[in-house]
């Protein structure tokens, strides 16, 4: 949906068994570390690292890092900052290359810094006009005093070039484990090491002393796999320090300014054109799929009807037969509707049908396993009580109206007949339990050997039905194609549905199992 490229992790580090349960929350290992603050890379860190990332993009990994290092070292020399004196001086300025650190340079020293960079031929090279012009569009960007070095220079570039540069830069650096992000983080750590403000464990220091001088382009792949995770972890430790007041930090203030102003500076990009359709939604394909699935459904329906007619319903106490038959036939009807409407051949809109079939199967198997006639009576009583409660609410509502509509009276009259169909309502209790059995669906599924189905089908289908974030993110919304909008979500305007045969086939497969359970249950 977006142009972001995320590196593939060779090792999954969030396996379920590694999670620690705290109350009703399962926490991954990183969330169990005391006082750990999460600092999202792209949202909170990247804007302040924009200058470092820009140099790496413009000149390449090693040349870009070397240029950044020359600038920072030159500024240190102008300010008279010695290498390694940070451990003795708690107020020692650390120029990391983060843009907000340039604003910590005293106002009276800034002219000398600019002059030195220009004399060395570093200024225009390391503060290129395309970057400066892009940043000048923002209100109160950090390091704005450095942009004054371009005063008197009329640099003409196409109007769209700064935006295009930022778009490409964000795309390349969007993931915290990307090559560009890792190199920029290494430059920040370099500054901390140079001042002596960062002390490494002995085993880490030995590895870094051997590899870091040759980083990034003169090391082996094996060395890269050792050093880069360590660089990222160290950077995370620096930015996640619980003693650091993140909410008050200039870097976070700039990050909020950067992203929020982008809404006014740059337009959204609709990503609906990127949608992939797993089933060709032409009339020929739709008709062929409908015919094939309808044939399967007809066969399953015939099996169900044959089993239902052959079984003795016990007309004196027909609850068991009626409930099992109703539960199964309801899902057959639902599949008939699903097959007839291609809009339901998607997980977004078809999840309610899939969930209903599996829920019915869990309940049927659980009822058959219990083999308790009283449960069927409780099932009916629970439903009647809910219906009676609805009728009473309607009557209360009617009484609150000064001029109730005739249609409301008709509805209440219909409900009254329905409620009193089998048992007079004066003898009907109203249960406020979650369900008739006092047992949730997950535990029922566990008891009948369908826990895996519950986890892999029922739960995600429920997420779709309830409109949880995972469902909205997958189906209802799409991502803006403009990286300057941080791929925020926008309404999915794609008029074509992403059709997939697996949705209907899953439902038909579960229905076939449900009817098989029904056939077996009626034999007992």
C-alpha cells in the first residue's frame, strides 16, 4: 500500500511463549523492562535526525557520515570543545548531528561557526539548498540560524524539488532498522563516545573497537550483523532513558511541528489504485464462482434436510431437535445469502458469516457433548427472556411519547404475540448473564477440541464484526501515498472489492463440518 520497505527480521523476537502475562494483558519482553519508554523512530526521532539522513542520502553511507563528522568536529574546534572531556563536565555540549543540538550553540558563537564552515568549503556541501529550502517552509524549524549562510545566494531549483527530496528521504529512512536510519544512529553514538559521556560494557567495547573504525563499508556481513543491532540498541537506550524528559525535549517539539505542518504544506496521495484483487470481479468469473459454490451448498443442504426429516423430534419435548436444527439451518441460510452477494466474498463483509458458522459448530458440539436436556430448555428460556425484555423496553418507550405512532403499537402487538407463543410471559424470567450456559465461547471451543479454530478463525472474524482497529486498518482505510504525511490512514475510496475465494470456501468447509456434527448428533 505504501512505498515503505521494512527489513525482514531473520528471527522472530515476539513469540507468544516469550510474553509475560500481567492480569489480562500479555506483554512482550521489551514491555517488561522497568521504566522503558518507547520512542517511535519515524514519528519522534527522524525529524531531528533529518540532517544526518539527508547527507547519507545525498552522498552515500561512508561519504555522508564523514561529511557530517567533519562538520561536527569543525564546530567543536571553533567552540574549543576538547575530545573526551564530557565525563568531567556535566554541562558539556554534545553536538550529535540532531538538528536541535545546533540550537544549543550560544548566539554569540554562531557567526564564527558559519564563517569556519564556509572557509572550509563545508557549508554549501553539507547544508545543501534543496534541504534548506525544504526546511524554510516550516514555522520555527531547528537550526534555522545555519540557513543564513545562504544569504545573498539566489539558488534556483524547481518548486517541487524540495518536496520530492523529503518524500524520498522519508521513504528511505522510514524504518528504524533501515540502512540509512542505522548509519544516522551511529553518528549520534559517535558524538557521545567522542565526549566520553557514553561508557560501554567491556564485551561491547571490544567488539566496537575492532569493527567501528571500518564501519560501514569495510566490514564483513558477519561483522555487520554483530555491530548494527548493537548500534540500534544503544541508540534506543539513549533515547529511551527514563531520566530524559521526552515530552519537554526540543527534538519532540520539532517532531510534532514537522508532521503537523506537513498537513498544510503537502497534499494527500490516494493509494486505492494499489489495491490487488485476488478474484477477477468480472461477471463471468463471478457467475462461475457462484454456480460452483451453490452446487456445494445444495448438496450440504440436502444432507441436512434428509437428516432432519429422518430423526424423531420427540414431539412431547422437541427442544433438542428444534434447537440443533435451528442452529444449523440458520447457517445454511446465511451461506445462501453470502454466495448470492459477491460483496460478501471478502473478509471485511463476510466475517460475520464465517464467525456465525464456527460459533454454531462450537455450540452444537458442546451441547451434544454435555448430553443434558436441561441445557436446551435453558437455551430457549434465555432467548425468550431477551425477547420479553425488548418488548418491555418498547412499552416503556411508548409510554414516554405523547403521540406514539401506530406502527409502534403494531410492533408491540407483534412482539407480545411472539413472547407469549409458548409460555405466558408472567412465567418467564429474564436472564442478564452473558449467555444461557454461563460459559464463554472460547472455553466451549476448548472443551470440544476447536480451540485452534477459535483462535485462527473466530477471533479475527469477531475483530472484523466489532470494527476493531485491525479490521479498520486492513479494509476500511488505506494509506496516504505521500511519505510526508507519514502514511496516515485515509478512507479507502477503491470502488472495487478485494474478492477472495478463500472466504467462501472457508465458510462452506465449516458448514460441511457443522452438518456432519448435526447428522451424528441426531443418531444418538
